[in-house]
C-alpha cells in the first residue's frame, strides 16, 4: 500500500481540515469535476465527524485511518476506526418536510453521504474494528 | 490551512454576520456563540453573508437549524445571502430553501427585513 494514499489522525475535530485537504488532493487527481470532488470530501468529513463525536466521544486517544483507492472508474475511501458497531445504511433518511416543519437539529450527515456517494459499505471485525468504505463512481 | 473567521456588523436593528473560511464540526461552535450573543442582546434580525465561506458541513447547517425558530419566534429571521454555487448546492440538495430565504445579494436580504 502506497502510504501517500493513507493518513492516520487522532480522533479530534481539529483534524477534519487535514482530512478534507488529503481527500481533495487525491480526488482531484482523478480529474473528477469540482462538484464530485466536493461531494467526496464532504462525505468523508461527515463520516469522520460522526466517528469523533459518537464512536469516540471526542476522546483523542483514539485514532482514525483514512485510505483512498483510485480504481479505473471508481474512487473509494475506506475509514477504519475502533468503536461499537454502527452501520449507517441502517439509518433511515429523515422526512425533510417534517424535519423543517419541526425545526429539527442534527442528523443530516448520514443523509448527505447517502446522497453524495454511490455506495456505502460497512463491516465490523472483532473485537471492535469498523471499516466504512465510501465509493463514488467516476465518469 | 485556512480557518474560520466571523465578523459582525449592524444596520439598525439588523445584524449581518460575515462568514470566512470553513464551517465544520470544529468551527461551528464559533457561529453558535455568535447567535447566542445576538439573542442575549435582543437582536433577532440576522443576515448571514456567505461570500467568503469556502466549505460547510452538516455541523454548520445544524447551527442555522438550531436558531431559526428562536429568531422567528421573536419577530426576526435568519436570511442567507451571497453563497457560492458550491455552498448553495449543499443547502439546496438538502432542501433548505423550504425553510430559509436565500438571496444572491446582501442588499436584497436586508431589504426583505423592511
């Protein structure tokens, strides 16, 4: 594995900008358009934000590994982290009309990544290592 | 690496917040503090200028959702303006124009408070 396509961060929101820059630089190399690049960046940001907040509860003793894979017509990002099992595919999308009618707060990260990415794959290996892979199809 | 900066100016009873940089899970608390300050000062009419904002995540969007009801319940509002196409696409994709007024120009947003 080419280490240029991997970073490991401590689980802190202060590192989100670093993650976004890393993803953006590598996504741009695929010659994808700006909108596609931004969608990938945002999706990875949302995953990492959720891991930091919910899986690690802002404990920066934990680490998150982010790896990118540029296949012929796909760009994949695999996020690996310790924590309880949680598959975002099992989260229902909110009814946005109801969301706005009730002025709800939060819970938009997962719907965003579902809209932006073509596939979200999750699996957990014992005892508590999670792998979340986001795939974006490239034209 | 850019950060997040926020500048506030007033035009009468309307407050204008100028966002600069990126609004994510790390920086969104700064915007929350700004809204809290406005509420404590009784200032409920707010225009948010996005011209210099380069990035927003769901954490940033959540701040607007957290304060819109309070502002409107106090005869005010949060009107958004000057978004780049990139930023507008994020708001639009999630349906935010259903709840928020979004204007191309700051002056239009200000006029809507008259």
